[in-house]
C-alpha cells in the first residue's frame, strides 16, 4: 500500500472539523473572559419580558431539556440541543457566531453546568436563563411551538408521498436508509437550508430521536 493509499484509507468518511475549531484557536491566542465572570453572567435568572426583549435584540433561546420535553412545548424559534446528548458537538456545529448572545431554557439546577459546558467550547456569551422555565413562559400567556412525534407504523402506508428528511451522518445514510427519504445531514444543515421549503411540513428522522428534534 502506498502512502497516498494509506492516507485515503484512514481518512475516508471523516467529516470536516466543526466550524468553531478555528474560532477557538483564535480565542486561545487572543485570550478570553474569566470563567467565573462567564458563569456569573450566564447564571442570571431572567423574567419572561426580559427574555422577549433580548430575543428582539438578537439573542438566541437555547433549550437544553430532553427532546421529549421540548416537543411538548417550546419557546417559538428556540433551538433545541439537549444536555442529554452530544451537546458540545452540536452547539459548535449549529451556532455559527461564537459570540452569539444566548438565553437558556434549562432544567432547574442545571444552569451552571450548562453555562460551563458552553464555555468549554468557546461560547462565553450566555446572558441568563428563563426563570421558572417553560412553565413561566406558558403562565405569562406566551405561545409555544410543538412537534408531533409519529411512529413508523402510523405512516408506513403513506411513505411514498411523505416528505421525509434523514438527518443522520453520511455514513449512516449510506449503510441503509428509507427508500424515498431526502438526506440532509444535520452536520451540514446550515449549508443545506436553502434547499428546503420553510413553509412545508417534513417528517424528520435520525437513529434515536435526538438529532431529528434539533
């Protein structure tokens, strides 16, 4: 085996590094905020009206509950990346601006952990969390978004006509996939959003339900 053949063999199927890697390298070179200051800022309870104002100013609402909780009711336009999955990797892949102001919807008692885990991958601009969680949002009369969860059996006879998105990795899709599914890997979703119709309903699937909710 030649050197070139060996390199091709061991690198075949390896995905590009997450988009935040070079940004982290720059932070390591130029310096970053004190972790104590980052945690103190991110561990600030915010009332519903404060969250709404921050959203209007460009803050991202990041919901880190489980996917089962998220689909039952979430802040509109929030992003789900659950703490119970590969949290850091998906944060780095899907939140392009490493300085993005972030407001958390987080299980009680998990606030500091979440801020710390964000900071570990360079996301230091968490500005607080929704005090009282999604229940406080609902109690204030604010709308929520939901996602319907369906079983394979319930849609089996309609698969030929349903718009199904498979968001697994390329290797998973290549190994086996639904016959009529469109492959849009979550890793590269930001690059492929222009190919999707924003007003059309889609049936999204992965391997276990975590990635499809993202």
